[in-house]
C-alpha cells in the first residue's frame, strides 16, 4: 500500500484493520457492502465477494464492470495494492449493457 | 418519397400497406389539436418533420404531399388522451404501490448517497418523484460542458416489471425522435466472421478440415438507443429496460432472467449512460469550411458536428 493510501486509511479511522487488509466499500447495483480485502487480492476476488455478500445472482462476474469513484474501469486481474486503494475507497460494480439487438 | 405526416397519424403499424381515401381532415380531424406530449404529460407542439396540422397552410401542404406519395403509418408519438397514448404511457400500477414505492425509494436513496459521484460522471438528477426518476446526462469533461439528453426512468410496477426508459429534450420536456438524438450511445459490436470473397467470384473451396477460409472477426458500430426509423421514438435496447423486453424481437429474453442480477436498477441504467454516453467523449468534433470571398478574403465557418471519442466500449 502506498504511503498516501496508508495515510488516508488512518485518516478514515480504520485502526482496527488486520495488517495488509483494507475495507473497501463496493456498491453493487446500488447496494453497499464492505469487503475486507487483502491488499494482494486481485480485484476479481473483491468483486466476487461483493456479489456474494449482496446476494447478487444470475450473472457471471464478467458481465459486471468495476469502476472507481471517477468512473474509470478497473482491471479485475490487478491487485488492490496496485491501484493504491485505501480503506474506505468506494468502488462501483455495475451490470454491463450486454448484447443488444 | 415525401413523408408528410407520420408524426400525427394515430394508427398502429399495419401488417400490410393500407390505402386511405378522404380529405386530410377526414384522416386527421382538426379537433385533435396538439399531437405530442412531453415527458411530464403536457401537450407540446412537435418540431422537426412536417406535420399535418389543423391550420390551413399545413393542411394544404400535407394534402399535396398525400396526393403525390404514399403515407407512412408508423407508431409515433400518440395524441394525448387517446388509446394509443394510454398504451404508450401505461401506468396502471398492478403491483402493490407500497412495494414499488419502497423499491423506488431504495433506488433513489442509493443515488443520493453517491450523488456527487454520479454528478461527476455527468448525471444530474432533475426530479425523483414516485414512480419516475428524471435525469440529465451531460459531458462534464468538455469545455464548455455538453448535455447529451434527458432521460426518464419510470419504475411503475418495479420490479415485477422492468423500468421504462425514455429519452427527452431536457429543456422542453419533449420526447426526442431518433434523428434528434445527437449521441445515440454508440458501441462496438462484434460481427460474425464472414467468408472472404475470392477474386474471381467463384466459391472458395473449403479447407481440408471442412471449414471455409474466413477473415478475422470484424468490428461494427451499434447503438444502445435504437428505433425503427429516424422519426420514431428510440428505446434503450438493453436487458432490464421495459421497452427491450416488450420488443417482439426479444420475446425470448424474459425480464425474469435478469431481475435478480441487478438489471433495471438505477445504477445499472446510469452506468450505461456513462459508459456509452459520457465516458468515451474526449472533445467536440468541429467541421471547418473556408469560403473565398470576391474581395480576396476568406470566410471561415465552424460548426460542431459531433464528438471526438476514444475507443468505443463493446
């Protein structure tokens, strides 16, 4: 985790976190859930856990897109640490448009 | 071919062409008055395509066009208080209103919780009163910022039925026709691989494996907003939107296949607006024309013709 991310985490009052863990808020189709994630996890693991915690069923993860608060799509295969996501970061997991016709 | 009055004819799309005899007044009674509604249910005057109106000049103009051409009868914006309008704006709440209201409030509350995030992505909430959420989709990264369209998401009967999404002009409240939508949410669509034509126009022999030679997969342009024609009202062609599931081409794709996955949720719809509407746009597209004048000077005309965008999403 970057220094900046660490400082933000402390600033958010997350003193009781496990080492190398961050609490990420994932908004799955407007439902918030907090995922306690190891910084070495890939975002795929974070997203899968968020879907499970919110009881979102019926679609595979590949039909969802994960974005940061600025609307930038995040790569499922990159780690939490590679994006420098601090505790309290808000991610949005939304259903993609899918095939149309 | 002249298309004189498609906007005003309140007829269903016929299975076969129908010939109608009579005067313009017979076909379009003057008593009908204004023919279009805005998204708030108010009658407004149509703009754009010529229409048969109850004033003399336009009636004569339409009569001349009728005499010289076929009349296109298609499902258009129906007149207020007609059966067609009632069908289009079917708001019969058959789900317990308390249930739909709770779910509507949940969607709106989630939006408001992250309203600043949505606003930064170009979504501005205009109004949220059960059962409708009205938003304006903008492109905040442009200078000056642009407005793409307004949208009404109608959660009547949610979530026994998916929400209805309609696109409108946020400044007049009038529903937009397809030709009036400046940015119909373009996207890339993978086309099926096609056989490469042979140079001598003879069929190519298949490979030993029995498969013909094919060119690599091609990328085609598609649009999230679709309509039968340029004068028709576009609908959002994605699962989770009522118009998609009511379309005869999607009768095999039930809403209940998508209901638990988050389709139709406010965030999912706004995410599509952002992904295909706001996010890909990087700059205004400008056409510049130079016209030499007799006095030796040059007149320069610049016109915004669209948007320059980065790679379109699939």
